[in-house]
C-alpha cells in the first residue's frame, strides 16, 4: 500500500503561499498538513485562522490540521469552519481526551490524537478504538527541519500491534524528520500517512519529491 503524503506548509514560503499550495494541488499528495502553534504548548508560533482561511480557499486537498496548542477543544468551531478533514489534538494537551475526541466527531471532522516522543504508545490503549488516526511525533513538536528520532520506528511497530490486537481501524501518521530514507522505513514498520515539511519544500523539485516519498 502506498502511503498518504501530507506536505506540511510550515516549511512553505510564507511570502508566496499561493504558489506552494498550487504545487501541492498539482502533486500526488493526498492531504495538506497544517501546523498550528500557540507559543505555550510548544516554544514557537506559526500561523492562525485569518491566514488559514486563505489556505483553505486555495487548496483542493483535505486539510489535516495539527494543533500544537493547549485546550485545543476551544477551537473546534474554528477548525470546522476551515472545512478541515482531520483535527489532530495532542494527548499531552487534553485532560479529558475522550470528551474532546467525541466533540470533534460530533462537529463532523475525523478525530486524531497526537503523541510526543516521550509519550508511550501503551497510553493509547483506552482511546485507540475511538480515533480515526494516531499521529506519532518523530521530533519534538514546534519546528520544521529537525532530526528524526530513531525510536519512532519502534513506536510505529508498537502502535500497529495495538491496532491489530484491538480491532481498531486507526491510521498511523508520522510527523517530523521524514525524508526518503526514514519514510521508507516508517512505511515498512506500518505507517499509513507521512507528513513531510522541509524534505518537500526545501527540494528543488517538490512535486517529484512528493511522488518519490509516495513510492519509495
Ligand atoms: C513540527 C511540525 C511538523 C513539521 C515537520 O512541530 O508538526 O509538521 O512541519 O517538518 P519536517 O518534515 O521538516 O521535520
Ligand atoms: Zn505537524
């Protein structure tokens, strides 16, 4: 099975976002990945809803929205208003994760839970059947262009096992340091969706890179 590729526009050229979004539109990427940061949950701030409104208008790909913010449930209406397909919230940011997942589903989006590098896969046992997808962070969230954390491969294998044992239908997504080499190993370990920022947008032929990531 070919992985779903979700280019992360965090690494796009913000002075000419439309050009980069049109490239993603033409490409074999299935989704477009949107990183929202608040400077509290992660030590960085990216972009907010006024900018994303235009991104949403320009793209013809489903929006995969990754919220690196505290209390993400406060923004369910705003994410819904963008027309998001998937809403990813961090396990570490939700005291009442089960409730938040239900609220996202009730709002008509696919709920996904994201875990940081230090959060074990085993903590997902009681939520795995309720989520559309699990996002494994393979870098500490907050910045593009960081080095892949090797242990993420083991976490993908552990998550694949948990999904099989529980009969969950959850997809496995990985985000951070994905390139042709790590991407191929992640897919072999059981990943369904690869997020790639700098590997795509720093490449001189990003469309070709998306194709290569999908087929590597
Ligand atoms: C990091 C973000 C990622 C980021 C990945 O906090 O969640 O989506 O854009 O960038 P690369 O692929 O460059 O590691
Ligand atoms: Zn992300």
